[in-house]
C-alpha cells in the first residue's frame, strides 16, 4: 500500500497547497483570509434511504454504499472538472470552493461555480437509480470572504475549518433553493453575465445556463503522506497502516455527540485563539473518553463538531455514557473559556463507509441518530 496515494484523497486541495509550509513552520494553529466562490449541494431523500437499507443488513449497506459513492462521486467529479475543490462532505451535503487569485478573478470563480452547479444538477437528473431511490439536490452559490484554519493539535491531530461569508451565504441560500436548480444571491449575481441568469425579480435568483470557459487542467498537488497525517482520521490511518485492501461499508450502533462552538466568521466575538482553545477542549474530552471526531465544519448554524463513539477499533458497551461524560467535561472546560456549550446526543444504527470518489474521499456516518443529535443541539 502506498500511503501517500491512499491518504491524499482524504484532504482537500486547499490543504495540500498549504500543508508543507504549515508543517515546516511548526504545526501550530493557523489561519489565512482570502476570497472565493462557494457552492453548497444539499441532497434530499438520503435519510429515508439510510433507514430503508438499514433493515436489509449487510446487503443493504453494500447497496447504500454504492448509491453514496455514485452520487457523491459524481458531485466531486463535476466540481473538480470545473477546477473546484471539495472542502467537505457533511452528511448529505457537499461544500466546495473556488479560490480567487491574480489568475482567477471573482467573475471567473463564480462562473466556474455556476457551471459546476448546473453540471451537478444535470448528472443528478440523468443518473440511473441503482435501487429505485429518489434523491434530489438543492444547489446554491455565492462569492465572498473565506477563512481557512487548521486547529487542534491533541495527539498530533488537526482539523481543517473553512469558514466565511461565501460558504455561510451559500448554505443559507441552499435551504430556499428550488429543487433541481442553482440559486445565487443577488450580490454575487452581479458578477455573472445577465444572459446566464433568470429574471432579476426572482427570489432567489436562478442560474439558467452556462457558457464554455477555456478548459484548464489542474492535477492534484502531490504531498508526502507523513505531512498530511495530522489531518487524516485515525480509522483511515489504521486501515492504511494495516495494509487492508478495500473498505467495508456497514451499519453500526453508535452514539453521536454534536457540539456548537464559536465562529471565526465573526471577528468581533471570535478569533483563531478562541476557536482553537474551544476545539482543543472538545478534542481533549473526546479522546479522554475514547471517542472519535468525525467532522468539524461551518454552516449557517455556526461551527459544529460531530464526535462519534462506536466506530471500528474503539467500541465499548458504555459508549452512550462515555459521550455524556465527554459532553460534561467539554461544558466545564468551555465554561472556563467563557464559551457556553450547546450539544446534543443520540444513539442508533447508522451507515458507516466512504463518501466520494478516488480523487476526494471522507468517512461518512449517516443516519437518523446523527440528525437527531444535531436537532437536539439546535434546540
């Protein structure tokens, strides 16, 4: 097994471009402010699909894994084909960015995102269901600020956080985007040629067509496996280190803990040190009670952490108790930092497997227990 090849799909291009200099600088909490176009894809019908196949045992897990890979693989393929970067898969959603630079102006970045959004909707419409599943997509795009951060450090493990107005605006807009179409906010729409848009008085504004942009090939930046290991989930590292071929998709009984943390997007109330200390508190408590951090991401609800108990290699009979004890430890430490805890815990059978394609992968934990923990946190 070539660990460099095996690990590379588990980090976004934005990390690959920066991780070597970050590592050489000492692997500390870090952030960079820039601008980008953002695209958010949100799928409908996936939770019901998970419940349907959970009742079918191992065969259901294999079928759901195939559907998951087919849909998210197509999304990733279209984003990369349009020069974008899948920053994160979050449940049944994907967060993607097009960084701006002297060679990619805002107008180009948002048009690439718009073209990718239309392409995603096209492949969703054209794909043949594998098991008569009915999955639809909402897509939204926006242009604005982006803040990339590397936070954590517990046991050498770091998480990537992509935050800022571009992603938050796209996430908010996605909730009201018509199914099967690509929505864009009014401010970002000014960057696109009016001929590519629907009527100006529409709310939200809709991207209706695309035009061909000159194709450019941007191969994935190569980075040595040891440099990106701090960003690789332990379950992935252990599997690569043991030289096991292939991944087993399965339904597992897990306990999920969702936590809300302060947001980097609001410079008046938060900064890198505050967010890093808060995330370290979550890391410490999760590790102390033998859990695993699965996601750390920003959306319209804030900065959210998903921690899981019951993944392979770390299963205990008292996992629900461990999650509760970790949440109490987090609350105590966050109170010391002046950050109130908002959290939700739920236990149930979930799908565990890979999400994406050979170019971009993440570990997925999907099911009603995850959604319930998120709703409890929000309430």
